C-alpha cells in the first residue's frame, strides 16, 4: 500500500479467491491493512455503486473524473450471484440526453439484478464488446484504450 498513490481515498474493488466482489471503501492505509481476504484482482477507479444489494454512493470516494452529477456514457461491472457477473454500459441518447448520472446508473444496475457493482470509466472510452462485436455505439472518436476487463468461461456446450 502506497499512501501517495492516486488510489488513496477512492473505493477499491477486490475480486477474491472465490470470485466474489469485495470493496474497500475508501482506500486508506487502515482500511487496506484491515482487509483479511485473499485478493486475486483489484481495481482502483470507482466508486462502488452497490454493496450487498444496497446502493452506496459516497461522494468523497468518487473520483472527479467519474463526474457523478453529469449525464454521460458509463460502464460498470457487477456481481449478480456466485460466479455470475454482468457488464453494464449506457451510451448514446437516453431520455433526451447523452447517458445517465451516477445515481441513475447505480439504480439501473440494481434493477437488473446487481448485488455488488463498481463504476469503471465513462465518456467516449465506454466500449462493450461481446464475442468480438461492439455492443454499444459511442459518440465521437473513441480514444485508444489501454485497459480492459476480460471475462472468460470454461463452459463448453455438449
């Protein structure tokens, strides 16, 4: 843990060794040291949107680039059950505007069954691909992406 890190004060998403989402809200030295689980993956962007089936938007842990009050394109990952996940994206015109504010987006994730949800990036970098096809249509020229969240399955049809 590095207190000079850009992660300080943000919400961290931990994916543990059982594949479950856990959060450290907000990331502080004390909160990080108190974590007793086994982290397999960790994300630092946020904020957390839904924790244990409850919407939790803590303004102080929302990075300014997540623009919580702005209606914009958004992306989150969520856990809907044991080893069940959802990627949710809102993009393009919605209700006469370009996207959703963070509270609307959290409420949508909850309506769709998210038990735990974590905000990722938004704006024109919001891209969702499934089986090699882009699902959403972003407005404008998307910037080059340097990070991805990748889901894979060991499932093989009979």
